[in-house]
C-alpha cells in the first residue's frame, strides 16, 4: 500500500514536471492590430538606442512597404510628436547561433496605446523553430499590426478614431 502511494506520487511528480517543461518550451506571438479609420497615415518611430540598428531598418522598411509615411525621432522625443507614434524593443539570444528572442512594437495615437505586436521566444529554449529570420518576423508583425486592407497610400494623416487599448 505504501509503495503504491510512493509510486503514484513519483508518477504525479514526473507528470507535473513534464507538463511544466512542455509549457516552458513555447514561443508566443500576439498582435492587437491598429484600428485605422481607413485613411492613410504617417507614423513616427521613437528610436531605441539599446536595440540593434538592423531592427529599426527592417521595421522602417516594413512600414514603407505598406506605403506608410515614416519619420524617426530620437529617444528623447515624446509620444505627442506626431498623430501616430511607435516605440519598439527587441532582444537577441545565443544558443548555437544568434536569434531574435523577443520583439515588441507599440503604436500610440497621442499617448493612448492603439496597437501592439509581441513576438516572445524567451521560453522557447529547446525549440529549433526559434531560429527565425528576424527581418521576416518584423515584416510579419507589421503586416498583422497594420492590415493591408486598412492601410492606404497618401500623404494625409488619419483621424483620431482609433480606440485605445485597455
């Protein structure tokens, strides 16, 4: 009887441990798209000096590929510099090769957060699919953040009809 309880406890402990390992090896991507009023827009990016310059280059290229007007400001700029402003952060990790471990792009209308895209491979330890092309991932995030059907080409700035994220 006692050996059965010990055996059951060991089985339960191993099961819980394996469940934790499986859940711990995950890559998450979440995007809350920017709700545009259908008007074209200009977006200002506040530069993050702590992130590799290649990230900003890829982010800017992805926005321009969607025919959006892009201006870049220094880290000291405020969210009120433009009608729509974006911030970003990204981290790389090393595991046999460098890989994009975490990326976050936020979009504000004034000081209200109106869109966010997050790629998080910080818990993707044993997963080989964490070795992605960072530039392609940034383009994918931008495509999801600013859906093609909503973005249009022009030189005008959108109205402030987007609702803030809560």
